[in-house]
C-alpha cells in the first residue's frame, strides 16, 4: 500500500538537528512525537510512512481505536507528529557516522544531515522465497502483502505462501476478492493465532490449505499464470493455474545496515539494546521491531513499538542533557 499524507505540509529541511529518527513506522513516529514534545529539534526520515502497519488492513488491537483501518491509524500518528512541526523526509538512510559531536546521517538521495542523537526504528524487511520466477514477476502477480494487493485479483485464483498470522489473515481477507485461494505452509499445522485459524476454517469452501509444502516455481508470460507447489516430505509437485502469488513468510532485519554502522546485533540480527533503547554506540538508540537482545521482551505489536519509540526519545533527551549539549529546539 502506498500511503499518502493527507493534508501534510512539507516542512523546509535544515542540516542540523538534536535528534534524527530513522524509520517512519509506529516506533519512529512515536519517537519523533516525544522528542518534539521535549522541544528537541527533530527530523524523521523513512521510506514508508507507517512502516509495516501500512501493509495491514483492519486494526483492532490498538487501545482507543476500535476496528480502525491501518491507513487511518497511521494518519492519526502523522497528524500528531505534524502538530509539533517535525519534518518527515521520504528517503532511505544508508550510513551513519560519528563526526565530532554530531552523527552524520547519509541518505540514498545524497543528502547529509547531522544530529546529536539518532533513534533507529527501521522495523523489518519482507523475506523472499528465492525461487525461479519470483523476482521476474514482482509487480506482475507476485506480491509481499496480501491485504494491500488482493483487491486487484477480484475473481482470480491465487496462492498465499505462509501459515503464520500474515498468511492466514491474508487468506481471510482474500475471500472477499479471489475465486480460489491456495494457502501453502511448510508446517503440519497453521501457526497463526487460534482466533485467526477459526475464522479461516469458516471459509474452507474457498480456501484450500496445503501442509508440508512450499512454492518452488512461479511462471507465466507477461503476468503470473501458474505456481508449482512442492511437498517437502514426498518431493511431489503440483502445478496450479493462478494469477497471483502472495508471499507471507515473515520478515528479517536489515542486519548488514546495522553492522555497517557498528551496532552490535543479537543472534537474530536485531540491534542489541538495553532498557530505554540504548545501543553499544553512545548517542544511538533503537526501538520497535528492529531492536532485540536479551534485555527485550519481543512482542510484535503496534502498541509495543509505539511505547518503545517513546522510551527511546526519553532516553535520547536525557542523554543530550547529560552531555550538556545545547538544545537547538529551544533556540
């Protein structure tokens, strides 16, 4: 889903800030909000406004918002950040280097911004199958977000790969659009929350669940026309005629980016953080799904990411005060 900011006025960009927040999901937006409330001069840089929340449909687990569309929830976050005058720059941060008393933040567009502190809240990236045809047909039948793109497949046959929450909820959502849904999972049972599995079972007339299997090939002409489903136990293959393949096999952190900066990561490739989002690099903090380590209770929920963003902003503010840096936002 391409999220557009309704009523968002682009703020003029400067070169120096008290805090730069990298990532525009719930953690990043929350961090920017709290940093701005501390009167820190703040810049938010992110590729996708809303992060992975932008890939969701209906949200029913964020306190105070009952069955709200993800886009509306994101817009509420943005309006709150906008109220405090934080500029939001649509760009990708590619490197962060310590230079004197500032961090230099380098972006893909060639811009360089400087800040006393940096909060990294880049979330996770979608995992890929790595099978023939996958890369070739991205945008032409291959998608990594069922909820976002299945409306384009009304009356068509599709495959969804993944037996977790994303795959199962995607299949449920797809019932209103696709004529036939093959849900393929490597396991012997679905890993999604029981409430989602129960909901899926009500639509088994449209959804065929295929266990112990994966998609081994995607093919077609100008668009996807078929997928090959391989049984991982027997090795047998089955070719199904479909127009869409939705890959929902989880996410992974941009570990190479973290290591490039010099951040320590845990066994899962997540940034190793201490309470408050402190990292091994003084002045760099992390929050949300990209943060991990033994000190973190890992629970991928919007409310958790938002809370961690607030905590990281608080820690960054206290660190700036401790270092006796003048706060630019007060000048």
